[in-house]
C-alpha cells in the first residue's frame, strides 16, 4: 500500500449478451467494457466503451 494514501486499484469488467428475436435468431451481440480506476480519495471513474455488432 502507498504510504501517502494514494493507492490505486483498477477494475475491469466485461459483459456480453445475445439479443434473440422471436424465432430464436440472434439479432445482435452487445459487448460492454467498463474500466474503473479507484483511489481512496477522490473516487475516479474513467473510460466506458459500448460496442454493438449485428
């Protein structure tokens, strides 16, 4: 841990979901990427990207 209290932690999360239509066909795959960098003070959130392909 940083003795100055400036310890940073990075969290990466990825979520992918298929969206089917009524016939069970896949319409699109949506991928959401989120990166959060957090320090005890202040809290920071940086960068969010949303990508959709179909």
